């Protein structure tokens, strides 16, 4: 089966003071149909440049990018099967929310009755009934984003590109949006490419992630794989009934604090083996806590490393 | 050309007008006050320069029509940029030509309504009956004005896309650059030699000459008719590849991605 998004040796080069500046450099990426893919990276890393190429706003200088088998910068019709929104999406200030939804519905050639049905169901879902007849200029940030999301789902897109989608949303709405992203992905098998500064958001939503920096993909894979690629160990904290002999535990590499013992475990070490070794020393395990690195730890480590 | 894309954008344009009623009034206010001012001048000048007053009035009608048609198209593009909604409109998959065509149609509808109001006022209040007495020529002048205005609007849109949003002022000022050498109230012969050639290349020279000729002689020569149609058509034909080129370049340089 052909991937939903295929990017091959994609480069975008700008001239800065007569020198080549690579906004994107030899990007290779394949996103399967139905996948939620997270694109991470600091500001100016090339995330938005990549999304702009996928919506046909930028021509690549080398390589190619295809969405549903079509290059969107050569054939704009594919844009009808996808949708794009960002945290900065705006509509005309004079238009009412309902005008905006109607316009986009018409623009996607959704028949009148079906358009009305879809609009009503999205209005219900995003709880925007009270802003139906309110001008866009008068909406709060949260109301705007809910309207933007309603617009994004209007054409039942096969591919959804989300650039910082929960920027400025109240936590409850942001959570709802994440749930909706998941639901849309599950129900319609929508492929979703997501960029976000909220690492936990990407961690919750994405099946796979790519970390992009200075126009290049540094890491790609499952969230776990990417996280652990920059961390050799993770912390295990075990609460035991009572520490009898500190020396035995220290010999096993544990630090002891009260009845809590902790150790850094490498990713290939077996936790159950460790627990069985502790049991052999006569300890009863009361609680186990593992502190694995988060995507945020990963992000900080990469960005700090680049600065140094 | 996908009609539903064009229609959707036109419906949106009219909704924007409907939602800002003051703007709707303003749309009519400036052209109509211009006609009242020059209409009153035509009445006043009847006693000592009948034709001069009517020439000024008729030229102002078509000039206002041109300004409305051209700035209507360019201001709609401007507003999409200022409101930050251009990117969203273009990501619906509308092509650049469909996008511009929708703006041309919307602008044509509003401009025709304004033109009709200006003509009715001029005929019934200020005695510019020659316009209604020569319907084919009036239609010819209208067509010529429209083609020239649309051609210029497309060139201005191309400049805008090519150069960036800071050139949005062209929407109001560009036409002024053409008026001087288009010889509105005087013949081209009045210019020194090198300027004459330039004047014949201006999109409105034929139109203005035609109006003057119609009012003074009640007929218009074939050479003027040809000039009034040929030059605007050349502008329109040249404008289309320019627009295509501008969008291509903006997609190469990243200007389009950052335009709003």
C-alpha cells in the first residue's frame, strides 16, 4: 500500500548573503495511511517549511514530496482531500463563524444538505453554537481554535496537517481536541501529521515521531525508540519493607535513602531479573517506580547539545 | 476552472460586504459624490463650455468605474492578506487563476452596479444623454474600461505576490500612474513627441479619446475604437503569464508561504 505522505531527498535551499542556507536538507520520510506522526524540533528547525511544501506553498529545490501519491505543489486538487490548520490560522474578521464554515463547505463542494448536517454536528462537538453568529474578530483565542478545528474536519480529510494545533487553548479544550484527533484518526483512518511544542501532546498522540533540527531529520521512529536513542539509562526506584544491609544493595549498584533504593538501569537490562535479585536478598518489594526519559527530556538534551 | 470554487469565494466576498454595511455605503459614496461634483460643474459650464463639462463628467464616470473594478479586485486580495486568511483560502485547493477570477467577477458585479447608478444620475440630472443615445459605443467603452482595469488589477496582484505585502498600496495608487499619460481631458497631440508614443501605449488613451470624440462629434472613428480595445486586450493578455510567473516565484522563494 502506498504511504499517505512520501518525502524523498527533499531539500529547500534559500540564498542568504549569497550563501546556500538549507531550510530542509535531504529529508526522507514516509508516513503510512492512518498513522499519527509527530514532527518535533526547535523554532526555525524546518517543520513549517516542510508543512508548507506539503500544502503546495513551496517548491522543493531537490527531491519531492507526495501526499496521497500526488505532488501538492504541482497538482492542487489533492488539497481537497486534506486539510491544514495551525495555531495561527485566521479567517476574515468580518465573517460570522457560520459564514466561515459555510464558505469552506462550499469550497470543498459538499452538497448543501450534507454541508448543513456536517456543520451542525461540528458546531455541537466543539460547543461553538453561541458563537455561530459572532464575527471572527470578536472571538477569544479558544473560540477561534475551536472554529478552526471545526473547519479542518469539514471535508473529512484523508490527511490532516496540524501545525501547533492546541496553541492558546484552555486545557480542557486542548484535551478535547487531542481526543478528537485520536477519534478522527481511529474512525476515518485519517493520516495526521502534527507539529507541536507540547511534548506530552506528541507523546500522547503520535505513533511515530521525527526530530528535525537545522533542516535535517536527526531521529525517527516510535516515541520510545526516539526517546531512548539519546538516553542510555533510566531510573528505577524501589520501595522495600526495610533496609537490612546497605552494603549488599550498594554492591548491586543501588543508592539507598530510607527504605527506598534506586538505580540507573540501562535499556537492555531486565527489570524482573533485578527484582528477583532483590527478593533473593530477603527484601519484600512494596512499590516500584520507573522514571523513563520523556520527549521533553529528549528535546532539551538535543537542543542543549546543539547549542554547545 | 471549477465553478464551485469560484462561486464559494464570491459568496464569501458578498458576505463580507453584507457583514460590514458601512463599507457597502462607502463603496457607492465616493463614485457618486464624484459624479455629483462634476455633474454640477457640467450644469454650471453649460452656458460657456457645454462640451467641456460633459467631457469631464463622462470621463469621470468611466474613470471611477475603472478605479472601482481594479481596486475592488486588489483590495479583496489585500484583505485576505491583512486578515491572515489567504493561506486558508488557498489550502482549499483553489487554483491561483480561480482565486483571481472569483475576485474579478465579484468586483465586476459591484462595479457594474456603481456604473449604472453613475450613468442614471448623469443622464437624468446632468444631461449626459449622449451616453444613452449611443448604447453600442457606451457598451464598447464599458468593455474597454473593464478589460484595461482587470488587466491592470492582475498586473498589480502579480506585483503584490512577487514583491510582498508591503506593496499593497499599489491597490489604490497604481491607476494614478496611468492617468497623466492617458490624456484624459486633452488630446495626445498636446504632449511633446517622445511622450506621444508612450501615451498611445496607455490602457485608457483610446477610451478617453473616444469619449471626447463622441461628445464633440457624436461619432467615434474606427482607429480610436481599435485603439480603445486593442491596448487593453494587450494588457490583459500580458498580465496572465505575469501572474503565473509571480506565483511560481513566490513558491520558490517562500514569499507565498509567509505572505500572511
